[in-house]
């Protein structure tokens, strides 16, 4: 359909060969003017690949510059440094023209690579209308394109019906030698071949040049043969420098003639083609402006020079250029940033045709709803909701709440209370005794906790079961991390695989990524960018290091992707330091626009999913999910444990874990008993009557660790006070200070980013950071020193280096992450700062001006 309408357009414009050549020259010079004005950028690829760009946007792809058309073809510029080429095409085709996102107009092209412009150095999703995905780091775009092809295959398998191809588009990708050297591209290409993604067509700009010289310095393999071994259909264009669109059209037609393999088109080009001797075909053409730009302009945009070589097509191009000069009253050569009117008309008309195709597709979509609403209401409702911007159903929240209540019932039947005032009279029943010995929990009384990875997987299962929009996978560790339920999701595999495995087809919602961590997350970026699907991945936390570049791209792009990392600390045990991720948590926290959540119990696990789901529950128009997406969205990383996840005692504040998680941090166990003590009233939030001496902060399993340490500290405090009393036995009674137990507050801080977004008053209320005498200590065995904890705490108990191999309990003891070791470090820190004893007239909510003891010296030492 597109080819037919474009052919009609050519008949109106004149000979297509003439328009092809003039269009190619225009694309090159427009790109060159951007780079020249910015004095920064890359021209080698725009000059070398201009013929391909002319063919793609002028003859091959279906797209709509002004409509949010879900069935458009996708184009991914994996060689993101060639952004000037992409912006030239978006300008020529009129993307966003006259609309809110008209960001590739001539004024913006003139601000190429300038701060605040919509034409940045590398294409950025959301920022520029028509950019499908952010690219720049080489190889990422190929994996993104694989994700887009997976999304197309899945959406077509789920929704398409006879006579209604709602989802039927191709994914095109342009990559270079650098992309082909990157491991992420190899991983993604291997998976694409295995999955038989025949709607994927990759153009390989095989120009044999990189920044440092010719590719044979480091790269001599036969890329085509490699891709053929991956299961790709490999085609070759021996002369990619030709300006005629026909050679590219023929290659694409051949690629589309089969439905079993993705296609790689190896396109031999000359980098910087047309830049002249000494530049074109060399590494000098890769980056920077061309010093001979005006000579190049005189060659292509001057009728006299065009006629010199006697080429028949150039003679006709000269006539068109002369007409343009007459039109704009110029004498010899077309000026900078000038697009000949016939070239602009050509692409704008093709764009208008695409807009009309988008309208027809929308009409077909509405007919689809009417036709199948009675016979397949669930399917129609699913598609209709997603196209309106609502990706999640209304059922999942009730199901997850039911799950949480069930788990809490099992836990709360045995969990005990940790009282602060251990000397208070026991006016409650025996179950609430405040005697230290009676507070000990025997093994058979311990609450029944599951592993953190189990809680997270069970919550995810409830969401997956009720939301067909949720699609994800794992890099060969789902059996350990969770994340795959074949009876619910099936398997995303070629239909031919169905003979081997029940539920294997493109309608499946679980992707077997194999051991390809980097590609798997880059593929999720492509899925998230292109279709109304909610992507997720489960992995060991340490293996996310293989894929940090893809997480970074998701964070830059604000893709709401769910990452689940299990085995989050030295608790991994026997696998040793290679698998114990002591530095991954700080690495992730350092990444802007990424929420990192390390829940301490099942309530916080549920809260983490609620925070993630909130990004999808608001009903918005589909335009919000295409170009650009809402700025409030961001990826979320839920990091959890291999072993048991739960608390040794009840919290004594009214804040539920899932609610506290929304704030990033909250007081879980305060230093006063009134909140939970029967008959003492029912106040909400934290106690404002008693100021803590120490605030212990933790996340994940470490919250349980600091709660146990608090119990020990209270015991030590009682013993210390008894000895202190004996020390004052010879003094008159009236002058003897009244010893008080150490007052310890426990704060669960599952998410730094959410906590940082709270107002200062809330932060101070939780951490008492506006009181200089309150000692704050952060305990975290999943993080190393000097990684940011000092903005919340005076001191930290963190991993000094990597872990070691052994049983989890033995490793924690060896590395001093037991309650006794932590309590000793806290006690020593408290004593080192000087223990303040209360005096008559002191009030707990008034800050002191000094840490010096009221006795004039520190009251004891550890």
C-alpha cells in the first residue's frame, strides 16, 4: 500500500532517479549544516547512509508524522552518533509539524547539540517526536529493535483476527561496525534468530572504518556468516553508495518474502561518501565537521557544477536546482539549511499519506471492537483498555491484598512484642509480659517466614495472572528467582516449537532469554518503548551488573520496567564473593530516575509492587505512551533476599509496611511503648513524647538484624544502669542521677529515592536529623563503605570489602553481621560520643548543644 501511494507521488514529481539524487544531496547537506553550526557531531554515517534514509522514509517504511499510530513501522538508529541523519529525516517528513511536539523544525535543527534543544547529540526518546528509543552506546539499539520485534509478534498473536491485522508492522534498524563488535548485539541477534523474528530487518553499514582506523585492526570476522549461523536471513548490497532507492527496495522486498528468519542486510558503503579525497573512506570522516563543506555545497547545489561532468541525471538535478534558485532569488548556489521545495514536498506528501493510513487503521480498530465485542469480550476489553492507556485491570489489588492478609495471619500468630521499658510493671496477660526472659521466643514459636524471593515471586504471580499486559522473562534463573508460571503465561517461542512444548507460541508472555543478561534488559527497553506491554525481568542481583548499561538507558528514557533482583547480599552464602552483590545496591542507587527498593518484610514487598503498578493505573490516552511518554514514569528495581525475610518482633507504630514504603522510610519500632501497649491509648505514627538516643536504620534483611541488636542493647543498657547505680551508692540520694534505659528507634528505609522526595519535616520526624544529640547508625550488609549512607547517618556498619564462601550464618558471623556484633558496634559508638544522662528539667524533645555528658565526662566505656 505504501509503495503504491509513493509511486503515484513520484509520477507527479518527475523522474524518481532525479528526485532520489537530489534528496540524498539534501539529506547530506542538511546534516552537514547542523554539524557545522554546532562545530560538533558526526557526518561520516549521515553521508554514507543518506541513500538508505531516502529509501526508507521515501519508499519503504509506513509512518505517520502527526498521528500516534501503533501500527507504524519502527526505525531504530543503533548508530546513535548519526543523529543528524535522523533529525534531517524527521524534519523532511514533518514529524510533529504544527503540533505540540513540533521539535524538528528548522530552528531546532540550527540548535543541534545545544543545551535545551530537542536535537541532542544522540537521539533521546521523549525529547524528540519520531525517535523510537534512546540510543548512543553502540549495540543497544539492535537489542532494542529485537524487543520491538518481540512485542509486534506477541501483540499480533494475541489480537489479530482474520481480516483484522491490528498489529502488522516491521522493525528497521541501522547499525555500524561498532554495534557489531558489541557483546549485547551478539546476544540479542542470537536470540532473535532463535525466535524467528521475521519482521526484524537490520541494515549493517559495513564501511570498514572506526574512530581509530580501519576495522581490520581489531575486527576481521565475516559478520554475515556469523548472523547466518544465528539463524538469520543474510542479504548483501555490494554498492550502498548508489542514490537510487530501488536497490534498497529490492533488498527489503526479498527480506519480506520469507517468514522464518530476521534479516541482516550487509550494506557496503563509503563513510563520508561525497566529502572528497582524504576524508571519505577514512577515519577522519567519522566525527567533526567537514572543512570543505562549501565546496561540497557548490558541487551538489550549484547548477553550473552539476552540469560539468555530463551525467544525465545530474543534468536534470541541475534544472531542478536552477528552478529553486529562481524561486528564492539566489544566483549561484542554494544557501545553508535550505531544503529544495520539491524535496520537501515529496517527503511531506509521503508523511501526509501515512497520516491518512493511520486514520484508516483507527477506523479498522473501531470496527474490530464492534465486530468481536460479543464473541470475545475479554479480548476486546483488554485491547480497548490498553489503547486508552490503562494497562492493568482493577482486579489485581484485591487479589494481592487477600494474599497479604493470608501471609500476615500466619506470621502474626507467633510473632512477639519487643517492649522498650523492660522494668515496667506487668499489668497485661502473660503473652504481653515485659520480662526479658519471658520475651525470648522459642524455636517452635518463631513466626513462619518465607524467603524474600518467594514473597516477591508470589506477589508477581498474582499480578501476572490477572493482567495479560504483563510480559517478562529471566536469563535462565527463573527456577531460582521465580517469575515464570507456564500454566498462566505459556512460553514466547516460535509456533513451530509448540510441537515440543505445550503453550509455546508468540502469544506466550514469558521470554526464555537464556544466559544473555545484557541483551535481556536492552530487549525490555524495546518492548516498553513500542507497545502497551509491561515488561519485567528476574535475575540474581549480582548478574544485573552484566546489564547496567541497559538499566541506565531505561532510566534515561523513563521506561517503567520492573527489575527483580534476588540473592541480594552475603546471605547468598556458599556461592561466595563472585555471587554476593555487596556493591550492586550502591551502584543502582547512584543511577538517577531509578527507584531501588529493598523490602524488609512481606508488607513492604507488596508496597513495592503497588508503587510500580501506580505508574500504570492512571487512565491516559495512548499518545501518552508513544511520543513522548509521561515524565512521571521510571524503572523500579526490587532487591530481595535468598533467605528468610521477616521481622523478629512486631512493629510498635501504626504505620503498615506497604504504606511506609511509599514514603521511602518510616519508623517501624519506636523507643516508647505507648503506641502498642494495651490500655495505653492509640496514637498514630511515631511517638513525639520520647526522643531516641539512637536511631538504627536498615533495609531488607538488615531491619530484622537491627531489631535483634536493639533487644541486646536494651539488655546491656539495663545491666549498665544497674552497675551505674552501684557506682553512686555512696552519694547522697538527692544528688544521684536517675539512670534510664537506652532509647533506640528502628527505621526501615527500603527506598532512598522515595524518602529523598519527602519534605524536610517528614524526614526529620523519622530520622530526628534536626537533633544533634541523636546518634544515627545505618546497618546494611548489601552495601560497601563510602557509598552515600552518611547523608542519613553519622556512622554506618557496612561491608568493608567482598564476602566469602560458606554457610550464610557462618559468613555473617565471620564478617561481623550478627546481632551481637552490630550491638557491640552501636554501643561502642554511643559510648564514644558521650552518654547523656537525663537531669531534672531536661525535656526529650529539646535539642542539646553539646555531646558532653552532664557529669562532665563520659559515663563509662565499652
